[in-house]
C-alpha cells in the first residue's frame, strides 16, 4: 500500500520555514560551555536566612531538560540541554515543553557545538522563558473538577453545574445561558461575559467523584468538538477547492492537527476551548495541506488567502493558557 504523506501542526513549531531552528556549522572558536557545572538551587525566601539571601539571589537562573547531557552558561543563565547526534548536515536547535534540544551531525566536534549554542543564546533564552511562562500559565489554569468549576468553551467561560434531574437527552450535558437579573457583584463582573452566565449542566449525582465529573465534561466537549470541526471543515473545504474524507479527534500533547494525502484530517479535541477564529485557523491550515503538502511559501500563501490574520491567530494558539486536565 502506498504510504500516505502526513503533515502536522506542532504546538511549539514556529511559523513558515524558520531559520532559527536550523543553523549552519559555525567557524572554529574556543569553547565557552561549562560541561559539568553544578546547577544552583532556587533562592530561599528573602526573610528566612538573611546571611545566605544575597548569594542565592545572585545564583544564575537555570533551565534543565530532564534528559540533559550537557550544560552551557549563557550570560547569567545555566542551560542544561539534551544533546543528540544524527544523520544531518547542520546544527539544529529546538525548544519544547521539556527544554532545549541540540542536534548535530556525527562529525562535528564539541567545541563547534559549544560556539553554536553561545551564538544562538539570545534565541534560546527567549524561547525558554516563553515556554516556562506558558507552562506556569497552564498550571495556574488547572481545572478542579467539582460542582461550580469554570472552564473555557469556544473562548468563553462556562460554569459546570451538577444536575442529577435527567440525562439531557442521552448526550450527558446541556449548555444554558441566563441573564443576571440582579445587580452584579464585582466578582461577577470579573468572571462573567457581560451580564450573562453560561452554565454546562451535567447529568450526575451530587456526590459524583472528581473523575466522574471530568470524564462526563470531556465526553460532552468531545461531542461538541466533532460537531464544530465538521461544520468548519465543510465551510472552508469549498473555498480551498479540496475534499476531506474523514475526521478523527486527537488527544496529542503538542500537536493541534494533521492532514494526510488521502483526505483524512485529525484535530485535537482540546481546540474546543479556543474561540472559533482560532479553530478556523487550524482547520484551514490542515485543509491547505490537501493542496500543498509542505510548509513552503506557497502553502502559507494558501492559508493567507482564506485566513489573512493567520499569524495573529497562531500566536493566540501558542500563547493562551489552555486548561490543565
């Protein structure tokens, strides 16, 4: 059977061909990497041990990949990174949720890799800071599964309500929007869109466990994702002059979508947390691969023809904190 080409939209991959991700082998230079330097521990609270506070505060910031095999001192920041060798022609850099990965050809000496890391230090530190900030935002958005918890649905906050009265027509839940009749409190103004309150009623007993609530909400969200994604695929496919054949929902940790040459589309169901314009960008991205099976300038021109502001939407996709499940 002929192998199908598949292209993916990576949560952490940069937009069109990105020079920063691949770097030609630099000229020879003296190494500036501390290969075995010990990582300093985070500073203690300022008022706990005054005699150690200054030293600890002056200790370098650290970023360490869990599979780190080398370290570099970039300015005042210690970066422990995973180093790989493989069949490639250039030194490559990538920053993901776990940290920095540096890949290099088998024949490149370590001192050239050290110099390449130093030359790339501004980009590396920028990406590491952005990734850590995003992780912190996601952690702060972790959902506590209980009656009254709030989560985003199509970009708007929705309050989960445990409602054991019925099973909501066999679909497990029902979305309701009600106006706030009384004068809103400061907390309501901060948490509610306008003066309306949207609730998701889930058909569970009041003593349902956190796992039961989570699973019921996820099942409802996945049904909504299937419906919304299908509608948007049908909407944009004619504009791009393509035909999609099958939609599958994905739970991938870092990929929002993929497209295969046979017309199969995979979309991450968690996209349902984002507003529709962001979903539309991902849908158009994957449908565009049915016309251009790469990330060439022609591909991005195809995306731009349908979604002119795709760059801003892509930024929202990567910068906004998605709820932690």
